[in-house]
């Protein structure tokens, strides 16, 4: 596998070697793990907890560095920095939890406060380190925005191991995680240990976040948890598909980000990975079948076309036999054309050149539409107490959303005197 | 001016002013974000103005403040709009929607900076996070009395003036729209039904937040902006229930954090023997955090310590009342009172009852005093009235009401302190045929 990756990297013209291939593999695996874990964090509404967590790692990193330097060992090795990061990160999470539970401070304010204050402590410690005679914070700055260029093969192996462990844990507890994410009360009613599963989820988030610091940097690592999961959510409602998609998106984004960062000058890895993930999200936002913008606009256009088709029928009903210019009864543009296509498809109108005329079926349908509208008008005035001067607007909007059964029930309710009025209205 | 004063005025005064102005401006707006549970919108905006700044710089080709201000404000509003779009139309979960937007925008900003623009703009990602407080220096004329002239102050660094103007704008907007903003903050639905356009006010709030963010973070960095949007307002919210008090308190706390934090950052390290000053904006953030922690712990009525204290006091009262009631029942049935102090807490409860003159010890065995008997009679009366009520009106079985009555007998009116009494029962005795003592 390493050989294949190295070959791919070489084809991009990078200065690839075994080391780069290992780094790429490790980061990709981490992207996969972050995607999968992120799905559950998002569904459990814990996405931004990870933001507090990742910012809260900075003081831990600095303290670990200071301690290690004080005892004379290398303060920049990940084996020293990551436990420190995890320690303050978890402390930050616990404080968010405590503030939300025990005080009137809401969760969003707790997250924001912990995030900024812990990061502030980290910034102060960084400036202390900079001021120390032994201080060289070069290795620490890399953790802010991520720099895989300086990563060793051993570090990448560590990432890979963490990632694989997280993926295995999610696979084993998949059913329980899903139950807790969607309905924790039901889960606890059927005997799922909700607290334990939440603890598992948060530990996975901590593991992925802390090891992701190396690749993406602590300012942006939260994006690796959020973006692939949110992108996968756009495409599907099924949990299993979502997890697989998020894994693929996360892996792809990491891969593209690392490649771009190793190939282009002055391109930190973290932002590249996040931008790649952002592009994947954008694709989903535009093209996803049910939540995408294109599909949404399409649905809106179809509804508008239906409404305009109904309007056209009613205005043609004024003189059912005479052809009228299309421009008078239908608006120009796409919506008008869609409405015309709908009317012709249902055989309700005939179009001759620029003139349009009702067919006999169309006339019947138009009478029905007119009747529905009048019924509603009546209903709104007598039952919903809408002022008569306002009723035309409401009736206009509402007649398109009722189905025939409701109309039938309305007719029964409004009984004799309404029927007389409707007949009178139609005659007039 | 002597040298020390001149040094302070030229090196410390500009960042001190900028820091304090930024803190106050953000804190005022933060009140509304915190109340509307939109604190993280401030976080999102302060991250995502970065690409706006950089693009404005690239288009205008200068560090002229106006284009950058416009660019960053547009970026901020774009963020708000995009988050809303994702939430409403793509039905992305709100937290995730915010996370997607701000991380992508920030990533774009960092890349733009690193790949070119940063070279000329002399901004880097680091100074976006931490600000450039330390580099703000001012050289007023050195002769004595120059500080008394207005023209001297005009030459203060641009960031200070920008912040001053933004603070005035924020004050004016919040002052004029105080009532409207308050109703929108607490109940947007009610606001709309009363004819205020909640959405419009919300947009205005976001514009103000974006302006405040842009003006501040150029001087003090985005981390301090986030801290100041949240910490002072959250601290003030712990201390009061009135909005205007909360706003004033948050301003005071923010100014205190700004001044103390800056001075600590500038002077404390030298006192501790460190060679250089530590990051001022980091230090202000830390001070704001400490203030928030203190108010969370020690706020008079909402603080966790006060709440714990009230709980302990109430459980001691309940235990003392239970002791009095059990002594009363023992007297009533003629049984000998037993020594009640078996747990350590019982000893405390007994001591408190003795201190109040409600119980005395006769040969080591507790007995009611006259005053104690009056109180105990009230408790037992309340207990039996509740039992009757629960059986007669509540339809419960007589052997199921004791536990509930044990809790209800301690209910008192919080204003007068009088024991709460259920309506008089039909029968003169309780469901267990025991007499209900007179009041």
C-alpha cells in the first residue's frame, strides 16, 4: 500500500518518499475516523463541544512542553505533547458540562467561554515559552495550523493506530451509538447504558481531536469532525450510509489536503484539508437529492407552476370557448412554461401558436378549482373569522394545498346555506 | 513630562485604551448574544471575517481601514446568512452549520494569507488570533502639558480611534433600541406579534457584532473578541436578573478585565523575574475567565456556592423539624423518648434545636421545651391535615399518604415564613384516627 501511495505522490511530481506515503496514509485514516465519529457527535448535538475541546488543548500542550523542557527531555515530541493536550482538553469539556448543568449559563455560552479562556491561557503560556532562554516554540506553532511536512513516520503510525482503534470501537458499538444519538430516552428504556455510550463517544472525540492536532492544527481540527458528517447528512437519512459516506468524505478531504500541502509552497495542511472538505460539502449542498439547493429550487418551481396553472384555468373560465393570448393568462419565463407544460400534459388546454384555449376536461377542472376557491373563501369568513377584505389573498394561497377529501368534508359542514350561496355566486 | 510617564503614555496607553474599548464594545453586544443563546455566532463571525479582510486588502491594494472594514463586515453578514441558509434549507443541525461555515471561511482566510497576500499585508494567521496590541506605539509631543491639548490626542493610533467610534455607534444603537432589543432577546415570537421585526433587529445586532469584531480584532485578536462577547455578559447574568443592570455590570467587568489584564501582562512577568512581557490579549482573556469563574461560584443568589449553602440549610431545617415532630409524637403516645443522635448529622441537628431553645436535654435524653412544643404541634398538625387532604380530596389509600405528607409538612410560604396549610378536613381526626392538634 505504501508503495502505491508513494507512486501516486510521485505522479504529482512531489518529493515523495516512504515518509510522505506513511504520513499520507496516517492522515487519511484519521480523516476516515473523524468522519465516522463526527456523524455521531453531530447527531448527538455535540459538534461544537469538539471546538471547545480542541481550543482547550493549547494550555496542556504548553504545560507539557514546559515540564518536559524543565526535566531536560525533548519537549517537542508528540509522546509528551499529546497527553498534555488531552488532559486540559478533557478538563475544558468537564467545565462546559458543569457550567451547563449546575448554573444558569447556557451551553453555547459555556462552550464559547471555555474555548476562549483556555485558549487565552495557552496564548499567555506560549508567550512565556517564547521569552524563556531555552524556549523554541517552533514545534508548537505547527500545532496551531497543522504541518504534516515536519511529521515523522512514527507520528503518522500513531495517528493510524488511533484512527483504526476509533473505527473499530464505532463499528462494535454502532447500534448503541445510533440509538443514543437518535433517541436517548428510548435507548435507556430498552437497557442501553446511555451514560457509558456518551462517555465512549466523547472519548472517541477526544482521541480523534487530539491526534488530529498534528495534521490539521487545533484551530481547525473541529472541521474534520463536523464537515464530512454534515456533508454526508445532506445525501442520506440512513445512519449506516451516512457513516460510510462521512468516512469516504473525511478520507478524501485529508488525502487532497495533504497532497496540496506537500505539492504547493506555503500551504499549511490544516486549511487545505478543511477547504477540500468544504468543497465536498458544497457539492452536496448543490446536488444532494432532497436537501440540495438544486432539488429545493426544482420543488419550488413545480409548486409555483401548479399554482399558476390553476390561476390560468380560472382566468380562462371567464370565456371558456374563446382562445386567449398565452401571455395574458400565464407569466413569462420558466415557471410559465412549466405551468403550460403541466396543463397540456393533463389535457386541460390546447395551444395554437400564441393562443391558448380550454378543452372540455379543462373546463370541468377549472370549475372545480373555482368551486374550491369559493368554498375556502366562505370557510375563512364564517369559521376562521378572517376579514372579507383579506380573504381573497388567503383563499388564493390555500386552495392549492387542500386535497379533494377535505373539500368534501367542508362542503358537508357548510351545509345548505353555503351550497345556496356558492350556487348563487357561480350564477352571478 | 518625565521619562517614566512618557514611557507609559507612549508604550502602554494606546494598547491599554484599545484593549479596554474593545472589551467594553464587545461586552455590551455580548449581553444580547448570550441571552439569545447565540454566543457562538460571535465566535463564528470573528473567525470568518478573516477572508473578508484579506480579499478587501487584495482588491484595494492598501491597508486603508475603510475597504477592510467593509470587506470584513460583508464577510460577517455572509456568514450569518449562510448559517441560516444551511439551517433552514439544507436542514443541517445548527451547531454543525456554524462549524462548517466558520471553519471553511477561516481556512480560506489562512490560505489566502499564507499564499501571498500576507507578504504585503503584514498580517499573519498568528496575529489574527492574538492581535497586535504590543506593537501599538504612540509618540505624542514631549513638552509638558501637551496631553492637555486635543490636537495631541488626535494622533493616537488609528485602531484606538476606530474602536472609539464603533463604541459610540454601539452605545447609540443599544440605547435607542433598548426596549426592542430586550423583547427580542427574551421572546422573539412575542416581539414579532407586537409588531417589532425580530428578523430585522437580529440582522442589526449581527451587523453591530460584525463591526465590533472587525474593529476589535485588528487590535486585540479574535480570541479576546470571543472571550469578551461571552465572559462579561455571562458573569453579569450570574449576578442579576435585570437586563439594564446586566448590561452596566458587563461593561464594568469588561473594563476591569481589560485594564487589569493588560497591566498584569505588561508588568507582572518583570516582577516575577521573567525577561519579557507576556501576551496582553491572552492575559485579558484569562482575567475575564477568572472573573467569570468567581461570579459563577460566588454570585449572591445564582452562584453555585450560594445554592449549595441554601440546600444544606434547608436540609438542616427539615431534619430539625422531623426531630421536633418525632419528639411530639413520642410525648403524645406516652412512650419514652429515645436518644436520637445516632448519625453525626443528628448531633448537629440536635445542637441546633437546643440552640434555638426548642429542645433540652434531660439526663442525656432530648425533650421538647414549651417553645419547641408549639413549633412541633404546628408541624404535626400540618402533617395530619395533609394526610386527611390526600385521602379525602386526593383519593389516595390511607396507608399511601404518610411519605408524601412527610415532605409536604415542611412547606412554608417563602414571603411570610408561615407554614402552608391545606383546607380543613371533614372529619376531626386524620385517616389513622389520630387527633389533629389545634393551631
